[in-house]
């Protein structure tokens, strides 16, 4: 009986080792495929990274140009604002003085331009 039990244990151990060997071989094949895919990715990624770096350098150069243009536009806007304020004060100040002089003369002469053309409200007849 002891020989039969040893034979059963030996066959079971051999089947377990066979199953384990199949699993290891499939795992090795999967790892080989994964390595192949990673190598392809590495071969594609390195030139892609170089192109991305070149593109980013180009974008940085263009942003420098845009920054210069925006600074120039800001200077022009400040100058235009200054010129507008100067023109406004140049036109407004004499205009206010002339209007004030005209109003003073009008008051001195006793004329009422605001009252001209006004009519008194008519009383309603027959209102109870």
C-alpha cells in the first residue's frame, strides 16, 4: 500500500510541476510581448519628444514676439489716452469759459432764455 501511495504522490507532483511549467511559459511569452511593445513605444517616443521640444521652443519664441507687440500696443494705448485727455482739457476749458461768459452776460442783461417759450398751465373749467 505504501508503494501505491508514493506512486500517487509522484504522479500528482509531476502534474503540478507540468501545470506550473505551462503557467511560467505563458507568463514568459506575455513578458516578451510586453517588452516588444515597450521597445516600440520607446522607439516612437524619443523622436516624438524631440519634436515636442522643438515645437515648444518655437512657441516660446513666438510668445516673445507677441509679448513685444503687446508692450508696444500698451505704450500706444497710454499715449492715445494721454493725447485724448490733453485734447479734452484743451477743448473743454475754453468752451466752459465761453459758456460761463455768455451766461454771465445774459444774467447781467436780465434776459431769461430758459423762460422763453414757456406757457402757463391752463386752468381746467368745470372741474368740481
